[in-house]
């Protein structure tokens, strides 16, 4: 077996609209191509031995053991690889359920599709599954040690990619509320929402979090001073920079017990509390110096440690934090008790679980000593033995929810403190013997205020009720149904995508909104180019969706992008499908026009139920997509008598129709005329029917998004794009006595479309300079010839400079074959060199004629025309 290609899909895709995270593996079974599993001796037994849990896979029989039954009876290896890849992820704790396997047109080559949670893990699982199956084929078994390593590696991928418990909590809440999110390229920034409606977060800081508040909170001494100045109870203390000042500072805070900590520390690093002697104080000073130059000396306040979380001015959760400890059982030593405690499956490394494993540090031994223990002591049953002085979860502490117990006065105080510091999300560390009584009554203090407080202790306390603190954050960022998304309109089809996308963006601009759009020419925001190039994939969509100024996104969506990586966003508000015609068949395992239609229908299917699929009623493959989408349907048609559209309107639907020379929206009993085709420059004076169709589609897409008829009309009338913006797209030049048209129609459907315009040219002869890229199929050249015979009065057949491996002259022979098949007495000649062919056509053009050039190089063709003194460029869009 050999893996030919692995692709990672993100977003609705060819295989599934709902499952957005899929790996597609192109797998060549090689010598196993003809051998089902039942014909491989020992395979079934080896597989069951390696992965007994495959018993849980139902597969087509629909019952437990169903898949293994298929293996026993005989199924192909691609299918087995699929199930194994899913099971490996499952064993590593990533729950995935979706898989598909299909043979491609190349015998023995399969597409194996598997769901993933983590991209890298998914790709790894695919490769490991192939390895596992191959090993069982070759040796009858897969070594246990290797399987364990695979599972460990998969777990590592998953852990490394994890965003941290606070971010996870926020993302989960966002998903629950239907708020889209994506990681940004740097600094663990997360974007919530799209475009102009987006918010950003980094851990638990938001884009509302002020830098002044953060800096103040990070400076413990300044925080205390400001709070003290406002009458808030804070520890009595001072800051020193030299050991010489330590003694005096201890006196200043009122003598022992004291606390020594670094001025700008966190996570409890370098802190020693409850210091009772000079020796301890000196050691504590040194420890704090490791972390910070300046040292805080404070009075030690007796009490328990509490974290009060304030979001958007309100206390949303309170947790008591209990330092790492063990409880004696009368039999085990402290060392044994620690080992036992750390075996709790809830304890992980760092922040990757609810609790963190207990590790001992310098203060732990001091603390034990003070309690009269060593690691080998056996504490009496039921005694609490502290192992850490501070209660940080990251040093093995635990948390008890106390949200319902905090005294109202303390709530008021906490909220006031956070306002004074100036933070939208803050965690207060309060030391008090009893949080249910006012701080003042029990000599409690606010030790510090934390910016970016962790959520773990509130969403997953070791005791008490978990609190949905991420919900409070979402309420703040997106209050009262404030939109998080921007409208997304996608356009696909075989021909006319770029034109329609540009036109739709232009129509939308009439609403004065900032429109971001992507096309095969580039990515644009408003009137400006962001990036040139073929930008129809998900990356370019993200450029638009991440831009903080964009209010509407219009995205050209081409087959290649959908196939390679999926749509890149979960749903659109409008999905336009213009047409489906044979083009690029045989590429990417899309071999038939039906498959191509299925691929394009992703755009229609990935529309919100309250959105619209805008479909071409005149193309039966497109019209049929209505069956597959949950969205509303809007049809456009060139045929005012279309049965389909009439019925649709009778049922209350909306449509765009070309009737009596007008582009109109028909809804209910009313026909809203937008504009005469003649007055729409894009339609070339109404002579280019396919452009009328594109304009109908764009108008309809805008209309269902509540753009007004007036705005649509204004857009259609003023849509202009220069040759420099859309070279090769129906570029018409007036050369005085005759006209020349440059277009790179590149498939039969677009020649046909071009022909419909050329046939409308009635002032003189129609001359064609035609040819096509050498990598097309033979029959495509014949078709080009046949179509051309019907369109032109005179044809010059030429070839590309780059024949793409074809014998020179062979493409033109095929074209000529097509021409003569249709019209044996056609007037034509072959001039293989493109420049010569174009010049010949321009030289011979009689008055009133039209020379149509389908060039290899658009730029060269345009230059050849321009040197002849072009009077004006009459672009379709101009
Ligand atoms: P974190 O990152 O967890 O907030 P930190 O490194 O910022 O910790 P502090 O919050 O200042 O440090 O102190 C850590 C813990 O030490 C406090 O939560 C509290 O339990 C204890 N502590 C600090 N100062 C005092 C004090 N003056 N009296 C009593 N306990 C204190
Ligand atoms: P690409 O696949 O190259 O990105 P596209 O779908 O974006 O193409 P456009 O760039 O808008 O298409 O148009 C390319 C050419 O296709 C036009 O110059 C014209 O010849 C033809 N064309 C445009 N619209 C249609 C249509 N609705 N039906 C058939 N052909 C069309
Ligand atoms: Mg703290
Ligand atoms: Mg395009």
C-alpha cells in the first residue's frame, strides 16, 4: 500500500456538509488491489488481536461487530484503513465517528476519508492505520509496543494543540451560541465573530481589556497603593531593593509573621508566606530575588485563599483555593500519599487537566518541617498535611466553589476594586478566614488583582458547582444578540464566477457598506486590492473574514479550493450557483459532470436555513440542487416562461427573470423591473446573454439580502472594470472601422456563451482566432472546432507557444476536423503561430466586422491590438 496524497479539509466539503474536519487520503492498494480481507491468511485474527475495540464499529450491518463481520467476509483494505484510523484516534481520546471510502477511476486507488479532532493527529492516524494494516498483512500482527507508541503520539498531538482550559471554556461557549471563532496567526489570539463584528481574546483578556488596567494589576505595589488610597483593605507592606533594608521593613509591617514575594511575580513563584524567623526571612528574600529585583515585604494575614472573578463589573464566581495537601490514612508515608494522590486521573501536567500533579519545592520541605514531618513520616489518619504554602492550581492546589457564600458587602467591594483598577475581566485574590462575612469584620485583605485570570478553578472546581463564567464573557462581548457574523455571499459555477462576484460586490457597495471580496484575480477590500492572485480558497476567505473593517463578504468559490480544503467557513447567508459544465474533468478524482455538480452544490448546501441558495433555473443540474439544501431557494432564469420558476413563484418564492428586455425581480404578484439589459454595460448593450444571466444572479443575491431595487439598479448601471483589472474577460476594442474582442473562454460552455454574443454581432463579418491549451482532451479540440464553425464566418486556427507535450499541429488538426465535420465548406485556415494568426485576422478585418481572439497570452494579444491605434476600449463592464 502507498499513500499518494493526504489533504486536510476545513469546512463544508465534497464529502460532507456537516462534518467540517476531514482528512482525505488517496491510497494506492498496489498488490492488495485485488485482494479482499478474507483472502489474506490470518488478517482477521491479526486485526482483532491488535485492535479488539473494533468490535464497537457498526458499519453497514448496523450492529455491534458489524465492521469485523465485513472484515471476516471480505472487504477492501481502504475500507479497513478507514476504520483503523478512526479507532486509533478514539483510543487516544479523540471521539470521531465519520468515515467514507470510495474507489477512484484509477483501479486500486481509493479515497479514504476520516474525521479528525486535531489535524495533525488525523493525518498521523491515517498513516499509522496504513502501517498497522500493512504489518498485519505482512507478518500477521502489529507489535503492541508500536501501537502504544502510536496512541501516545496521538495524545501528544492533541495535548500540544490544546489551547488551555480558559480558552477552551470560551470557545465551547462561543460554539454553543453559534459564534464562529478562529485562531489568528500569532500570540495565541483567538478571533470570535467575523469582520467588523469580531472580538478578540487572548487567554482571558479581550480587546476591551485596557492596557492601563493590566499594567496596574501586574504591579502589585501600585495596585495596593491605589486601593489603600481608596480605603480598600490591603496587606500592610513595603517594597525593598536591598537585603540591608529587610530588618527595618519587617519592623515597619509590625513584625513576624510576614510574607516575602517578588514585586512582579505570578503563579506563586518566589513567594514565601508565614515567615516567623530571621533565617527564614533571609532565605525567602533570596528566593524572591530569583524572580524579581524588587521585593515586597508584607504582614502575613491568617486565612484561606479565595479567588473572586469579576466580569463586566459583576462578580460571577468565587472559589476557595486549597494548597496542595495530602490527608493521612495512618498507614502510608507522606511520600506514598503524594504518589497515590497524583494517580488521580483528574491530575495532569500543567493546565491540561482539571487538577495538576503535586510537585514539591523548597517551601514544601520547610512547611513539612514546621508541621513536624519529613517525607517518610506517617501522619495519623484524617490529618491534613500541607505540601505547598500557596494555593495555585498549577502547583497542585484544588478549588472549592464558594460563589453562593460570599457576603454581599464583599461582592460590592470586589466590584468596586475592579472598577478602580479598570479591568473588564479580573480575578481578585482575597485572604480571609470567612468569605461569608465582610472583610473588615474578620481582618481580611485583598492581596492582589489579576488581569487574565484563569477560569479552570471556576469551570471545573474540585468541589461544588461549576460556574459558566465563559457565558458571562460572551454576554459582555456580544450583548443582546449583537451580531457576531457578517453576511457571507458565495459564488460558484463553471463560468462567470469572477464576473458575478465583482458585480455583486459592486452592487453591495451601493449600500455604503465595506465589502470584502475574493476572486481568481485577487482579494479586495472596498476599492482596493489586498493581494493579487488566484484567491478563491479558504485562506483568502479568512483574509476577508478576519478584516476588522469588512461588513459584507462576497467570495468566489472555485472547485479546486472546495476540493482541496473545503469551504473554510461553516455556512453562508447566500450561495450562488451559476452553472455546471464540463471543465477540468479528470482532475482531483472528479471525473464526471455529476461529480462536478455534487462538488459545486456544496456552495448551495452550506447556506443557513434562513439564507438563500440562488440557483440557475435554466441549468437542470443546478436547479436540482434545490433538493439538497435546507436554505430558501431563489431562482434566476433567462426564460420568462420557465415552468419551474412559475411554480416556484406561485408557491411564494422569489426569482430574477429576464423578460421583455428587462432584468426583473418577481415576487408574489409583483414584477419589479430593475433595468433594461441595454442600459447595463456588462451585457454589452444587451448582446451578451450569459452576462445578462450573471447580472440576474448577482441582482437576486443582493435582493434576498435586502439590498433595494434602486441600489441594485445603480450598481448594474455603474459596474465598470478596466481591461487591466479583468484582462481576457470579454475585452472589446473599437479600432475605428472594426472591433476586436479578447476573451479566454476555455471550455465548451464558455465558447457557447461567447458565441451567443458573437451571433448578435450584425454589422459585419465575424472572424475567429481560435485554439486551446494542449493539455485538453482530443475531443475538446474537436468540440471547439464544431462550435466555432457555427459562430464565425471566417476562422484562423492557431496553437499555443507551449503545446504542453502535444505534437505541434495536432491540436489544430483536431480543431479543423471539428470545423469540417459541421460545415464542410467553412472558410478557414491554420496559422500555428499566435502572433501571426492575430495579425493576419486584424489585417484582413473588413468594415463593421468583429475579430474574436481566444489567445494563449492575453497581454500579447491586447498589445497587438493596441499598436493599431485603439480608439476606445469598450469593456463589457464599461
Ligand atoms: P497568582 O499568580 O496565583 O495570583 P502570585 O504569584 O501573583 O499568585 P500572590 O497572589 O500575591 O502571588 O500570592 C499568592 C498567594 O499567597 C495568595 O493567593 C495568598 O494565598 C498568599 N499570600 C500572599 N500574600 C499574603 C499575605 N500578605 N498574607 C497571607 N497570605 C498571602
Ligand atoms: P475561472 O474559472 O477562470 O475563475 P470564472 O468562472 O471566474 O472563471 P469569469 O472570469 O467571470 O469566469 O469569466 C470567464 C469567461 O467565461 C468569460 O470571459 C466568458 O467567456 C465566460 N462566461 C462568463 N459568464 C458565463 C456564463 N454565465 N456562462 C458561460 N460562460 C460565461
Ligand atoms: Mg495571586
Ligand atoms: Mg474566476
